[in-house]
C-alpha cells in the first residue's frame, strides 16, 4: 500500500546540483563475509536519494561506511570535492554529515528540548571552564544554539511537548525528536536509517512531510534507507538498489521500478 501521499514540489527552493558525495568501488568485509562488493554511486546536492534492498543487502553497512563507523577495505569516498581517508563519526559530523538510526538513540530521561540541544554539542567552542562559570562566550553560544533549537521545534510542530521527557512520548514523536536532534547539527547531508520503521500509516505520512520540508526549507541533502516502496517512490529523486552487497540498480524511481533485475531480486510480484 502506498502510504506516502505527498509529492515533491515542482518548484523546489533549492535546485538539485552537482555531486556532493561520491562513492567509488566500495568493498567491505567482516572476516570471510563480504558485506559490500565494488559499489559505486553518487549523491547530488539537495536531492533525496534512497537506498533500497532486501534484508542483508548491505544498506546499513553503506551508511556506516559513509559516516565512518566502518572503514572499507577498498574504494574511496569523495565529499564536496575532497577525497576522504580515515573517516570517523566525529569527523563526519564536523564536516556536515548527520545521522539517525534504525533504533531510536535518544536520552530517554531528558526533555525534548534537551535532546535536541544535544545535537548542537559539536558546534560548541567554549571550554568546559567557560561553560561551568557561564562566561560571556559560553552564554552567547548557548543563546545562539537555543535559538536554532527553538526554530527546529517549531518547524517539526512539537512545541507542545518541548519540556516532556522523551520516554513518555509515543514512538512516532520520538522519531521526530531524533530527526530534530540530527537537524540541530545543521548538516549538509542527512543520513536516515529506516526513519519510518515501526510507524503506522499516519506517522509515516507525517515523517514523509517533514523529510520533504527539511529538504525544501533547509536545502539539506537526504540519503535514506527505507523498506516501504510507497515512501521510496514518492519521496526520492533517485534510488540505488543493493542485493547481497552488490549494486543491481540505480536511477529514478520509475527506472528502478522497471528494472528487471530489481523486480527479480526485490520488488517481485508481491510489491
């Protein structure tokens, strides 16, 4: 069933540009198990790019390579024209690559506001002492970050729960808070690992709308993994398809939908 009823606007605020991220011949193995084999694709600035494939296809492994959790044995990554080596999650975040996860990774005892404020941590320049003593630079940074966070809270329509502990929120709202925390890092590329997993239809429609709005309002490039084909086909500008760690398709949603290799391996009659 097609759960994503929203379409990208023909008049985008940010035109799709040149490649911002390029992956060339990426291979990754764990012991004798090959997770990714010679995979190449790019992500264009301001686009929404999807990675799809059956369970075990290597989708999350690819995101982990991009943000430095895993180091590939072969291949290269180029980001904004610079070839990267020795990527780590902290370096990726500092360079403008932010991430959400399949399993919600929030501070459950903290409020919505404090969780999203945590997303600003990498942009703190004040020292621990300056922060502890509330010296001018620390106070100025906190005020600037709070302004960014309040804008995100309003943008995601969660003002009414801003002081609520996250553990008291329903699943769909927790996922929205996680999106807010990722946005607080002000990323150039947002990596979303199954952002709608476990959601009901209404929650999926809300999340689709916010992903489109993030792309249109902030101009954020989005690379997402998603199993719901209705979501993928409605949200994405282009789709790359993995199967057993190999790329078997790459193109627009309509091109991928018509690709016989993709149909045989993944979409099939049932989809």
